[in-house]
C-alpha cells in the first residue's frame, strides 16, 4: 500500500497498547490537570470537567468510545468529589469546542499522511514519523460525546 495522501503534523500518543495521532490543527496541548470536577450521573464517557485557560473543558474517556480499557477501570474511579488526576491528558479543539482525554504517554509531533476516517472515530493505521499510528478523528469524537450526553 502506498501513502500518497497529503501530510500533516500530528501529536503522537499512547492509549493502552495503541499508538494514536491527533492532527496538530486540533491539538491544544498535553497537561497534568490540577483538579477534575466529576459530573455524577452523566454516563461513562464524560469523566468530568477540568480547567484549561480559564474555561471548563469536558474530560472524556476515549476508552469507552473506542472500546478499549477505560480510565475508570485503570484508576479505580469514578470519583464523586473534585480530585487530582492520576494521569496526563491531551487537550483538543474542534471549531471552538474544546475537550480533553486521558492518555498513557505523549510521544512527540511527527509528520504523517492524512488518512481519511470519514465518520469513524479512528482512521486505519498509517506511518506517522517512525511509528504506525491510527489517526483520531477529532470532529467524530466530539460528535460522539454530544450524542452520548444527549441520550435520555
């Protein structure tokens, strides 16, 4: 298979045993949050809110959306009071809407082919820098978050 698609800079990170990539146009940073405010009763995707640059940003568990081991299972949550996260998070933005998600490890930024994910949350693995990584479709993740919290 050849990779003739245009290239983009992407943030490479590890989630469980998988290497994922987030296009730099959506990546806003990687941080260890000082405090997370849980939102009990909103479902398993939304872990709570965290403060980023003076605004509250939803913290989502990608494991739930991607059918991977979840952060709650890995860290014996859910929490019912504000807590300090035992993990690092990546912060993303799509059309002015911000969200964050826990990651196991941030690798680096690297150039790679933009493989179309269409409506899927992940594009097939492709070479990005020196790694094979699945590209996270940030707009689809945001849509899945909206769908998960708008269900009755």
